[in-house]
């Protein structure tokens, strides 16, 4: 007992004598993440947040600029053959992996082959169009396709294009625990739920532009605690600031608020044909349209989004060259909504909204409930946890589903799997042969000029059928200490550390 | 004594089997599919099928359970579905963290609860007693997470005295590790300390009424000596029982405390695992938790015997 008391007295004494929390040392950047990452293997990765870590760890063949145009990275240039079935990359010379192995065409082939063949690879479907990969010479590689695939370049700017050291690829467990990549920072340590530590790789080809020596990612799911850490100086920046904290960060003289509209969206998916629960008036597109007419997106943005939930009327982000600026917005019109419901034979309607529960989602659900109530729709709310919502979505155990998508650089990623008859993520089982044809054709056209008319036509059909009501574009709000310089947000939400530094 | 320990250990085996079966079954009742959660945003049908087969999730539940028991019997707790890391190494990584939290919280609880309980029993009915009771009641009624967030705001954000969250292993930096753990340990310990104080107080009160205490006093022993050597020693038996039970509460409280302070311990591991339907991790954590609960109760049984010589003969 006495020893316990002494120990307690000692610990309290220590706390009182030594002040200040852990201080920022030199060029270490500590980044607060909203959730812990999943697998460290880019082939297995399934979460958005994984990509934020990968952006510093593993270089891709091509990258995107803030305007979503492709820029060289490990590949310096690329050409597409006339038939659109061969994509040839010229590779950067003198590049080394973090274990000293040289980067070359054989390494690209090894990585792409692994992504396509590893049994649990999440990249398989992204690379489904690839027939084989040819090594032309040490610094030229050709990807030969089964059919033209306009989205492939975008795919290669993401996890499928991340290059790992070929010698390490055979050991899948090793890759998942200690990946050896080609990026500006190399892996040091991961403590699950606590931190991922990266250290500068001096052999990186562009190392001069990376003044930060050490990067520590810390998953802190609670938004209040994440912000408190930034304010107390335990973090230098954080991603996905809660909208309700935006005003506080803007007012804080030590912090900076940076936000960008992302590639993704939040939406309401209607169950049109998936299982017995689709047997609701929502099968009638007039009812779906009435539902949309009852929603005030601007109010959601103002009240819940603190101005960062930019209203959306289509799957594509404004930053995309494929965005259809001519597509009209549906604005709130209760009278019209009521008239449509009446025409469809309903005065009052009972529907259920399923959503993965979190603070923002439940606020939005409640606001939607109040809004559609005015049009005569009685919306019952069914909050579940994320895994259960996912299950409900797949099994058609929902009537209206509030869900989101983190977005892809290529328009195909935001449209095809949601809206084609057999799409993976077409939870409502919406099916329209014309839409299928447009979205399939657009995959095979080579450039913006030829693809955009097809996407515009599809957007029009989709807006008319209303299988999915887009609510707002997914935002990427960051809060940074004023000491962090040179950071620019990208629509994909990744934290690119080129030229980012810390100055007191 | 050895026989008691052996008996307890034999009873522990069916307890563990029952607990693991219960958790296994309950998990399967949860809506949600680990493979869907794992397949990520894209939900590739082929990947889903591969994963399901790889982790035997396409088998009936009893078969899955039998497979799990077989592996555990071979010392293999399985692999985390989400991160590809073996469950055993996850547990080995997280257990010391929560143990450190638990030990420090216990130090707070004992350091606050026992002296306060003794004092308030010895000075029953005085302002000191009422004061201690008020503090104990507030300690019990203030929710863990609220106290935690308030402390972060005041101690870390406003005063910059202690790190706001996270974890530093003591092997890496001993004092920083203690400092980082102070607030969470206090939050967790405060509620337990309050309960401990109440139990100590009532145990002391009933002992202080006993005849032998009056005798001791009558012999002219010092008041302090009577309280500490005669009364407290006998009051310890109910307190030890409560301590063993509080251990369970400590583990439950650690789940919340670890969430608030982002401590990568057992509690956070199991919460994340439940949300991701990472069955193997949940099973492993529950097994180890049940085992440690059994061990703590065994230790408390042994302590009775040490504390109470009368039990040794029976």
C-alpha cells in the first residue's frame, strides 16, 4: 500500500514539474487522420484514407494536378495507339526503390501483374481491361488492352499505378506490414490505431523538394479530440475537419483553414428493383422526382455544412472536365412536389431512410425528414452502423439510402458501377439500356472531346430517371497550423508533401 | 491453497469455452458482413468471393467455430481480416498499453479511494466525511468521456501541460509515457476511486463497531494504530472482493477512455474490430479479456487466504 501511495505521489509530481506537451521537433510533420488505415498493401487497400498515407509512401506512374489533368511522375510521357488498345509509357531514368533496387520496365510489369493476379487484390476490376504488359526496353513499357479503356490512365494515377520494390512482392504478408515503395518517404513503423511513421527517403529522384524529414500520421476518429490535438500543438495538420468546427478554426489566429470540393458525392439512392423492399411507390419516377423537389440543398449546405457542402446535381465534380454545367439544378418546390405525388396517386407516403450513423449523417437525415414532410412524405429514419448499412445496401434492405462515394478522377469511376444494370454498386438495381450503352461507349472513346457528349447525354437521362439524388459534393476540409507552409489541397483529398515545410 | 488454485483453473476452462461460444454466436447475429466491409468501396464480386472462402465465412457458423477452436488449440488466434496482421501479435502489441493504463488508473483509484474511505469512516458524521462523500458521488456520476474531453481542453489546449492524446511506450521515453497516460488514468481511476471510497468506508464502519476494536481501544492503543492495524486489515477482505470486480469495470471503462484519448490499446482494438466485423480480432480480445478476468479473481481468492488466516485451515 505504502509503495503504491509513493508511486502515485511521484507520478503527480512529475506532471507538475515538467511542463509543455510534446513539441514540434525540426521538420517533423504530424497529420491527424479521421480513421486508421486498413492494409498497407496498395493491392489490398480498400479505404480512402489509405491513399493519404500512400501518397507519401508510394509513387504512381502518373499523377494529377489540381485541375485533374494528368502530369508525369514515374512515367515521363505516354502515348495511346490509334486503336486505343496499347498504352505505351516512357519511364523516368535513375529512379530507385527504397531498398535500392532500380526502377524500370520490368518493375512496372511485375507490379501490374501482381495487381491483376493476387487472389485478394482489390485492383483486379480496375485493371480488368488489361490483357498483358510488355517490356519494350528497360525504360519503355506497353500495356496491351483487351478493349480500349479511357479510364486506365486515371486508374494508374491511383493505387494500381503505385510501384513497389519487385524483390518484396512475393511476400504478401511482408508488403502488408512493411511496404517498400518508390515514394519520397519510406516506411518506418506502424502501431495500429496509433500512428504510421514515415521517414524521408534520400534516394528519391525529387528529394530536394521534400524538406519535411519525418511524417507521422495519427488516426484520431473523434473530431473534437482531433482538433484539440491540433490546437494543443500535438498535430500540425488534420484532414476532414468537422463542418461544425469550421468557424472556430477560421477564427483561431494560430490555424489556417483550407478546403476543396472533392471528387466524390453524397447521395440518396432509391430502391427501385432490389428485392421485396423495392415494392414501394418509389418505383414511379414521379415520386422520386417529388422527393428531390422537397429537398433544399442550399439549406443543408448552410445549416449542416458550414458552407463546404457544395450542392451537387450530378455524379461528376465541378473540377472535372466532364462536368455538365448545362444540366439544370432541381430547386425546392413543394407545390410541384405535391402535384407530382398526387398525379402518381399519393397524398401521403410512408418511406424509410437508411443511413450509416454518424453526427453529420444523422443531422442530414433529420433535416431531410423535416423537408420531405412538407411535401407529404413521412420519412422514418433507420440509423445503423456502417457495416450494417453496407449489408442493407447490397441486400436491398432499404427504401431510401443515404450514402456516399469518395470519387474517382475518371468520370467512369463515379458513374458506371452505380448506374449500369449490373454495376457493383448499383444498390437500387436501376436499369436503363440507353444509360448502359452511353456509359459503356464512353469507356472506349479516347479523349474528352469524344467522351463528354456521351456523359452529358447519360447525365440527362439519369437526371430524368432520378435513381440517385445527388445532394452535395464531398468536401476535403483541412485545418493546419500556421507553421505549415506550401500545402495545397487537391480534389482527390490526398496530402502531397512536395514543397511543404514547417517554419516557426 | 494449491488445491483451491487447481480447482479454480479447472472451472476456468468451461467458462472460457462458454464465453467464446457466446461471443462467436452473438457476433454472427450482428447485421453486417466483414467481407463487404473489407472489400472496400469498390465491392468487387470476385474479391468478395475469394475473401469469403479464404476466411471460411462461407461455412456454417458451428463449422466456423470449430475451425476457430482448432486453431486456438494450436496456439493460432487467426489473422485480422482488415489489416492482415496476426491477432496474437495485435494482442501482444495492445495488451501492455491497456495494462499500463489499468495499473496507473488503479494507482489513482487506490490512492484516492482507500485513504478517503478510511478518513471518512474514522471521522464519520463530520464535515470531512460529508466532503469526501460529495466528491465520491461526483466522481461516480461524471461520465468518463465528458471528464476526458474537459481535461483535454483545460490541461492540454489551454494550459499546454500534458499531451492531449496518444501513447508513448515506456521503453521509448519513460517520463513522456507516464505524462501521456496521466490524464486518461486519472479519468478512468476517478470513477473507480469513488466506488472504492464508498466500499472502504462501509467496510471500515462495520469493522469499527466490532468488539475487538473496543477492546483494542480499551487497552489504550493509539487511535491511528487501531484504525490501520486492527480495523483496516479486517476491512480489506470485502475491499479485495470489490477490487476484483472493479477490474471488469476497469476494462469496460478503458474502452471509452481509450477512444477519447486515442490510446491504441485493447479497448480501441475491440471497438474498431466490432465496427469492421473483424471477427477474429474480437474473438481473440474477448478470450484474453475473459482469461485475465479469471486470473484476477483467482488472485483475489488467494489474497483472501493471505489476509484471513482463518480461511487457511478450512
